[in-house]
C-alpha cells in the first residue's frame, strides 16, 4: 500500500525546555495513503506538536517527514493538506455557504478540483443552514461547517486536532459518523488527535498510542472493525475488546513516560 505519511527518527525540542525532555524523540511512523489513523496518549506526549509538524507549521530538530513523497511545507503550498482544529475559525461576516466555498476562491491558482459547497453541506446535514451566519449556529453546527470546509479542496492529507472535544456526547457521536461518511467517499489520509478511547476506535484503521516526557510512539494498534461502520458494528462485543486493548496500552504508555514535573508525590 502506498505510504501517505512517513516519519523517521523525528525529534523536536521546544526552546527553553529541559534538554533530556524533548517534546518528541525518535518518532518512527508510517501511515499508508487513504487510511484513518488516530493519535492518543497522555497530556504532554506531543500529539498536537506532531500534527503541527505534519502540517508544516513547525520545524523539527532531527529526522525526516514526508507527505506523499514531499516535505510538509511543499505539500502545504500546493494545498494538499487540510487542517481542522478545536475551534472552527469561521469568518463571521460570511454565510455558511460562503465560508465553505472560501478555500476554492482564495486558492484558484492551485489547480485543485473543488467540491461544490452545497454538496459538502448536505454531507454534514447543514444544507438548510447554508444562508445563515456563524453567530446563528450552535457549537456542533460550527464544527460541521469547519469539517465541510476542510474537505472543499479535496486534500490528500487531513489533520484534525481534537475537533469534537468541546461538544456534548450526542453531537460528538453524530459528527463522527458524518466525518466517516465524507472520508469514505473522498479517500483522504486522516490523522486525528483525540483523548477519547471510544472515538479513536470508532473512527480509525490504526491507533497510535504515545507516551510522554519525552513524546514517543509506544504502540500502534490495528482496529479490525469492518467498514463502513455503523452503530450496530460499534455496539458489538469486539468493540469493547478493542477499547480495553487501547486503555491497557495507554496505561502502559503512562508508566513508560517520565512523571510530570509538577506531580505531587503522595
């Protein structure tokens, strides 16, 4: 299978940090193209830092990073990378439709094929809100718009940093299935940061469990649930077995990392 993302020996140090505690150390990771992979681990393990390096927003001190055979910054320049953060960052003076259409308008010279905004809004259940403005929408609706906008330029790689973390459980679950629907139709490589074990299992082909201080890849777990996934599949006994495996790996990862500097001993 074609490699979408290759990370080799990646080390990242933040200025002023302890020299023996890099944010990321010797990260080796290979994500095949068109796979959905989640990053999960304790706070401070470098999940978001790794995502920013993949997006070309931060550099690194050692090692190499390749997205479909090119550097993150080059991939970003040709609009091959989409990014969805915890906050939707929509333009308040534009309608929902105009926000989703914006990437295609400001990147006309990229030569990328653009999906019609109404089609994307229909895919996330917001066709009736196309003419509304961001201030008229709920938090869950705003994040749906952000997801639709991220798919507008048909990115080769979509990076998502805890996009549903601020939402209630019901809205979060609905958005997970809408995201899966969009991803399955567009065959994009997705790297998804989450703190939720269940969310990682529901969405992913593979789960990368990270340990902290320094940030390392502790284990990569396969999620062998069939696709397309629906609520019946994720209610079965195998789903619970997979969740237990991830939780056990997280516990081992927490023990493998150094204790936080501000942890008060009992």
